[in-house]
C-alpha cells in the first residue's frame, strides 16, 4: 500500500455556480471531486437551502500541494 500526502480543497458556492466551479477545477488538474448540498450562515446571511436560490454546495477535491496551488490561482 502506498501513502500519499494530499491537500483537501473545499469550495462553497451557490448551487447554480457548481458546473462552472467544477470546470475550473478540472481545467486546473482535478481528476475527481465530491459535491454535496450545504447550509449555514455568514456575511451574506443565512443559506437555508429551502429553495434553489438559497442552496449552496460544497465541492471537495483531493490534490497534491502543487495541484492545489494551481487550482487556487
């Protein structure tokens, strides 16, 4: 078994932006991702996820440090 040191990159975005975020991540080298709905509150108010307009998603990618830096640029 081989062990690898990886970084977890998590992006929180409005669900309507998810396809664009995934495209950017894949173009930067992401080979796969996990996406799931999330709720919470912050500077822009509560995101309860009760309607499509208030739904956020988390998109997670495992990457090497170099890949993660490229994805954030």
